C-alpha cells in the first residue's frame, strides 16, 4: 500500500504521467488505454489496491477484505445518494500454410476497431432485471457486425454454455443471484452500447452482490446454497466485461465455485449448473496448468454421475470431451514440476526417472481414453475443409478452415488443443530421461511436426468462430487460442505468439471485452502466465 501522502486522488501511473485518473474499472481508464498495471487509488475511507501483487478480491467473511476489492468504488453511492435497490426474489512451415509475413505486424496494431452498430438502443433499465436479461441474451447470441443480424452459426441447444436457459430460470430465486445477474447483463449491454452510465450501474450492482455474498457466507447452510454457487459463475463472467478477464478477481470467483462445488458432491444433489461449474474450473486449470481438485482419480465415480444429469444442451460430444480430459490439468502440473526441478537442479533434487515415466504413463492412458471420442467425432461430424481462396493480410492465415457449424469447429479445436498439450508434455518429459529409458513413443523428429500441425489447425480455425459471429460463438475459441499462444511462447516462437495475442486483441476490440494484464498484454502482444495464490481466501466458505 502506498504511503498516506501519496495515496490521495490519482493512481501512481496517472500521477507520473500527469493524466486525469477517473478511478474506474478494475483499472482506471487511463491504465486500461495504455495497458499498464494500475497501482490503486485512494477514495478517502478505502484504498483500492489493483496491483497484481496485492490481495485479490475475495468472497470470505473478513470485512477487512473489503478494502482490497478490485472494483469501481468511484461509482459507489455516498450516504447522501440513493442506494441501488436490492432486486427481489500443419504446422506453420514457411510454405503455403505459414502465417503471412510478420514483417507487417505493425499494421495489425493499426487496425481500426469495427464501427459501432447503428441499431437503436432499447430501454435498458438495470433495475428491470427480466428486461435487461432478455436484452443481454439477444446481444450475447447475436452475430457481431455492422448489420448485427439475429442469425448466427451457433445453433440453439448446441451451446457450450447455458446462459440461454439458465438465466431466465434463475430469475426470482434469490436476491443475491438476481443482483449478480443484473450486474452481468448491465455490464455487457453497457459495453456493447458504450453506455458509461449503464456500465457504472453494472459495477455498482456487482459490488452489491459481492457484499451480499459476504454477509451470506457465515450462514450454516451457505456451502449448500445453489444460488451462491450460481452467483460465482455469473460474477466470474462479469469480470470479462469489466476488462478483467483472466485476472486475479475472476480466478478468485472460479476458485470459490470449485470450493462450493464440494458441497454438491456431499449431498449428491446434482443439477445442470454443477456441470458448468466443473467445466469452468477445468478450463481455467488447463489454461493456467494448475492442479484441479476434481482431476484426481478418486473423484471419477462421482464425476461420472455428475455428467449423467439431464442437460438442456444437446452437444453431447462437448461434455464427453470435458469428462474425458479431466486428468489433464494434474498431468500438466506434474510435467511442469519436472521441468522446474531440472531448471533449479543446483538447489533441488532432480525428479527421479521413475516419476517421469509415471507421468508419461498417465499421458498414454489419457490418449487411450480420448481415442474412442476422437473416432466418434470424426465419424459423426463432417470435418473441416480449406477455404478455396487464399487470404493476404498480416492478421490472417492464408488458408483458413471452414466448418459446417460453430459447435463442430469448437469440438475439433478442443481435440487439437488436447493433442497439442499431450504431445508437448511428452516432448518436454523426454528431455529429462536417458535415451535408454524413453518408452517406445514417437521420436522428437515425429512429435515436433505433429505439434506444429495441431497448432496450425487451431490458428486456421480462429476466423470461422470469431469473425462476424456472436460473443457466444467467439468465446469457444478462448481456450484453444490461449493454449496455442502459450505453446508458441514456451517454444520461443515470438512471431506466432504475437499473432495469437493479436487475435485476442481483435476479439477484445470487436466484442468490447478486456483482459487483465496478468493474463495477456495486448499492447506488447505477450502471454503472461502468472501463479495465483488463493490460500486462505475460501477456507471458510
């Protein structure tokens, strides 16, 4: 925390640049524009700490934690203002598949954001929760573009997420959940229409929901309350619309959801919401390569029951992939531990060969588990084909892939992403074994072309899901694209990594969302893989 004499008014970057600090967003507008970490600012009675090194916002019983909320306190009503009412009830070789010349990468940053759609702004009163939720769903599933047509390649009932069915169903079940849903809808609608007043009201409702949760957690039955579990899912999504995607506050909500999910496994009272909570934690753990509690083999029988619950989504192959891939986060974490141990061998004991071989066996077992799913995917869904005409621009691949639908593109990209992660982990582990100990698996000369091919296939698929599509379609590419960007980063391929981050930058501009600098530096076009410590945050939840 800054000394008292330095804390008044603007954040540190704004003071240093003598810029006007508006004290908004998880970072102030000036820091968001310049993609700088915001050092925090003082609102008199409370200091807003938004440094990546500071404590994240938490859902716990400590009132002291309120002073670390990464929220827009400037829009908070003062005691003399009216309070917001609580709402009731192939690789990329230097051939035809290569990226276009990266020498023109500077032109990528010069790309102008698309013009704001000219459709009329409807009544968007955030206090009318059913009304603004209806508007949210309309915009969320509507094709993005100048015409903003109502049709999209993502067919109803085949979505990976469940907002279309869950949000209307949840309305009226809980004041806490209603307030969180209002914050989600107001934040998203406000960003789409660039309505600062609506965005401020969304942030305000978000803070109200968070405070309501903190008051509810001490209750004896809090760990069994489904409305609190649903609220974690809603609030983690809201972070993306507050320009904080992938930041500590979003990951805190995901971690909190994972902890509350344990209560559902105790009661065995499963609903569709529990599947989405499990998948959210799974995707975050794959992205950050952190261990995931539910990836342990001991959970498999209960996980099987969870994935058997009735769902509104008909995209069975998607949920089958999620269930099958569950062991992956813990395998990746174990593989990274081997690499870290070897890098610091002077201060630590290298991982025994037997342990490395055990991780390789786990990778083989996972591959064998995925094989039937892969065959089913190829047999039941038409595969991709290459766009007939080559594209020439710095921000596109020459020959993008086409698919029959968004859901098919998503499934193939998830398949390629999992194969890339498995092969990359195997390749890294082979480097820590004597040649005589390496099992009879593909040699490095075979692995490398396979990995670059999977990465290329994902990059060639990005355009199909993200260009002139709805946000619901676009978000399906977040995990595959981040997996590829991280792969290129680990392998020192700066040009292709920057291309991937450039794709995230275009998505952020077109869809009007934002990422925390802890995850993606869109200005410098870098992937930031941070390690977040959640110890003590949810221990009492």
